[in-house]
C-alpha cells in the first residue's frame, strides 16, 4: 500500500494539487460530531485524502491595499472551489480505476444548511490537520508551512487503507497569537478570549470561537464596513434578521443587498464581488510564507 499511496500522491500533484495529505478516517472521525463524520457520509470509509490549492498571493495583497477584491472572490473562493471539485473528481477516478470506492465531497456545502448552517458534511479543515498538512490558527483556518492560511481544501473519502501522514504540533511557530485576525475582523466575529479545543491523534489543538452568522453577514456583502473605500464594496447596510433559514438567506442574497453586488454575481457562485477574508489576508504567517516561496523560487 505504500507504493500505491505514493503513486496516488504523485497523481494528485501531477493534476495540480499543491498539498496532498491522508488521514485514517477513524482518526478524523474521533474529532468530529456524529452526523458530520466521514463514516456518516460513507460507511465503508477507511481513509480520507485531503487536497489543497493555493490562493494567489497577489489577489490577497491588492485587497489589503484597498485596490480591488475582485480577483480574490474568484481565485480565492468561487473558481478555486470549482478547481478543487475537478481535482477531487480526478483523484476519485484514479482510486476507482485501481479497484477502490471513493466519494468526493463537493467543495461547497450549502446543501447542509438545514442540518447546521455554514457547515459542510465533513470538515475539510479538521481533515487537513488530521492528515498532517498543518495546524489551526486562532481564526480557525488551517495554517500550513507552505502557505500559512492561503489555501482551500477538499476531501475524497475512500475504502482504500492508505498510508497516512503524521499530525503536527500546534505551537508558536504555527500560530503566533498576534491576534491580527481578531483586530482586523470588521464583524468582530472572532473572539479574543473564548476558545474551542479539539484532540486529534492525542494532540490538543485550540482556536478562537468564531460567530459564523456574524462572519457570513459581513463576508456576503451586507455591510458597508466590509472593505471600506475599495471598488465592488457594498453601498448599503442591511440589518441582520434575528433568524435566517436557507430560504430567507436566498431572499436576502438576491433581493436585499446592494444591486451592484447582485448584478456582479458570477456563474461560479461568488455571491457578488464582496468576500471578506481579512482574517486570512492579515495573518503574518501567510505573508511570511509568500516571501519564503518567492525567495526560494528565484534561487
Ligand atoms: S472572513 Fe471577515 S468577517 Fe469573517 S471572520 Fe474573517 S475577518 Fe471576520
Ligand atoms: S493572525 Fe495568524 S498568527 Fe496571528 S493570531 Fe491570527 S491565526 Fe495566529
């Protein structure tokens, strides 16, 4: 199985994956809630293959400078999700062609809204940490040595018993606790002192509690505080309703936001040019990783 695992990793890299990690499904599932485990999606699952794609650094840097958030919305989110779906499909077919069952989980999970808003069927972030690709940052994103928080993930569940990676330790090299993510969140969604804890393969990880509703309200373009001064910025502030189910959310998204945002909606599903991402952009580990990569590419 060692050789097959290495061939699978190479296949994924040859098809564009920047990061490839593998965790035993049982290791991941021990950290997840019933109903949101790999085994709940695919009872035969033995391993979870996690694939990561890098978000282009310049798309984040022009956003930070207030020039434009247009590139990030597509190449940091909407189109990147599509690209992850294609990659997961190719890896799924590779597993099938070698006699295994494989279930790719789509990069976006809105269809799980009724079960738990803002959650997909299986947490790609937890899967990435369980696969040894990185650790959690305070803002709850995965920080990898290669890119800091600047990547997105997808997962393929399979009945193949693949060789897995070693889980990393969470320490000050992986999240500096500078709280830049907390201070730069326009929604005040990331708590400074409240934390979540999770144990994966006997290792404890902590990260800040995030108010997902407050984040989504800001990130989906209902507030003029999103990227003040930048183009493609919401011009209206829409008060947040007390409760928001999937149907009401659809109504808000399409009928109550700044029409300029709704009109800029792209077929790839970027909710208009409005995404936030400040907790990702302002993390110094992303900047440091970008500098390191540029330096070593030029050497
Ligand atoms: S995406 Fe924006 S609103 Fe959401 S947690 Fe990050 S900084 Fe806050
Ligand atoms: S900005 Fe990055 S390094 Fe700083 S606390 Fe947040 S996740 Fe950790």
